[in-house]
C-alpha cells in the first residue's frame, strides 16, 4: 500500500492564480481530510469528507474548495491564490468509525508558496 | 468541543523517560484521547489513543486519570529520533463523524 499520496510536493504560485492539490489513498478509507500548517504553528482543518459525494467545512475553509467523487481521491482547489495561503498542506484519511477510534494516516505534505 | 492544553516545550535526556502532560478538562464521556507527533517537516504520525483505561503499544504508554480530565504520554526510553512536536487531541464530535482538531502541541527536545 502506498498510503496517502499528495502531489505536487512543492509549488510556487503567483497571486490570483488557481491550482489543485491532489490527494489519493489506497486504503479504502471512508474519511479524508485537508489540513494546513503555517510556519511554527499547529495544523488547521480546512475541509473534510466522510464519503464519496459528502464534504464539510473545517476551521479555515475560506478560499478553498473540495470535491469527493470517488473514495480514493480528495482534491483541494485554490481558486484565487493569496499570500495568506502560503503554507504546508497535509491530506489525511481514516476509516472514521463513528463509535470507535478514528486514527488518521497523513500524507507527506505539499508546500505551497504564493508570491 | 473538548479542548486540550499542553506545555509548549519540554526537554528530556536521551535514554530517560519522557512524560508529556495534557489537560482536557471538558472531555465528554465517549470522546477518545489521541496522541500524534510530527517530526520536522513531515506529516503527523499516530502514536496511541485511549478512552478510559491506560494503554501501551510499541511506541508509548498512555495514562489517563480516573476523572479523564488529563492524560500523560510516556516515551519510556527517549532517543534523539523522538525529538518532535507532540499533539494531544480529543476527538471532536460531529453529526457525521469525528474530525480531529490539532492544538499547538508540545515541542519535545531529546538531548544527548
């Protein structure tokens, strides 16, 4: 199993440009998440999904969009990049059992710089 | 939603036990306590979780107080590779599942 795979690993954007961060998992996990981490800070939840076709906002959703058309993929879209979106983005997934533990597996991260 | 409080930083001598505390005084009865760690620039890594009882695995032990208002993560023999930020998280309840909200964590420095 590859686990959680994120692409690209690094990207530089100009202000106003758009891009999509890709995330795919091969563990048949139902739940998927996008977090961002600013320098020296903890992780902030952007969006999450409990299954194909279902997404919900996290703590900091503004400026981002997501979709979940398949169990495996959970892309994160930035429509009009701003310098405040310079961050490291982590995708994660889990089985997400409501009544049990919810252990997340994280990807290696995508480092985005907006200039 | 239960929140957690951790010291921002701690030091530990190599080979000694590292005891990382966490307060979660507003935890609900069926909310789990999770511990993750993040080694510099990498994705967070799951360590251990618990509900009421103490737990142990190959990485660490988790001690939860009887009133569940606090817990301690124990790395029994810390090595230099254990230097990382450690996050204590209480699972947030949601109508469609439990998302995990990360706080600031404790930066553990293991020194030779």
